């Protein structure tokens, strides 16, 4: 769509009596809506799949964090779109876009990265025997998830 609907630079003077001119990117409606629709479809599909996988066994419990991250991203962008189009001045639009991006990436760091840091720093080390054979890494028979407590007691099977 970018090839067909190229954005152009446009100078505007919002108030005729003020000495204030804005230079902005003038995107056509089909170009902007195709860009936003593509991203919205991707985030919606990710949120559907993350919601479906949230009740997997403990070894796959990261899907809860992914589900929360994608759901929050969807809410942020659904709130961003109407506020962006109703903003009067270009610097407000740039500010809204910047805040939305910072908020979105902060949420991704909190939900996807901090649980791993917590597990690495605060949870005790497990007794895991690892040996390297060619390119394969072998561990004990029952992998232990370090983010959530184990639901089964594997100590009696050893």
C-alpha cells in the first residue's frame, strides 16, 4: 500500500493570526487505515491465541504472561486510535504516539522480561545435571519450571 499511497510533507498554520507553522506527514486515509488495520489484525490474532493457551500445563505457563502483554497492547492501541484522530495539533499527535509506544514497550518488558529476572535472581537453584553431547543438551527427566511452583512432586520417581 505504501507504493500506491505515498505520504507527502505538508505545511499547516492552525491559527491564521499566530506565527506558528507545523510541518507534518500527510498520509492518505487508505494508506493509514491499511497500516493500522494490519497491525490491529496481528494484535487481535495474538490475543486470541494467547487467550486460548492460557490454561496449558505448568511447563507452558508463560502463555499467561504473553496473554496479559498482548491484551494490554490491544487496549493501549484501541485507546490510542481515537485520541490520535481527534487531536487538533500535530505535536499532540506526536506526543500521543510517543506515550503509547513507551507504555506499550514498558508493558512488554514488565510481563515478558521481569518474571524471568525474578526467577533467575530470587528463586533457588535446582539440582539439574547438564552435560553437552555434540549439540544436544541433556537434563534430568522432569524439567522444573522456575517461574511457577511445580504442581507434581517428582522427587519420589528418582
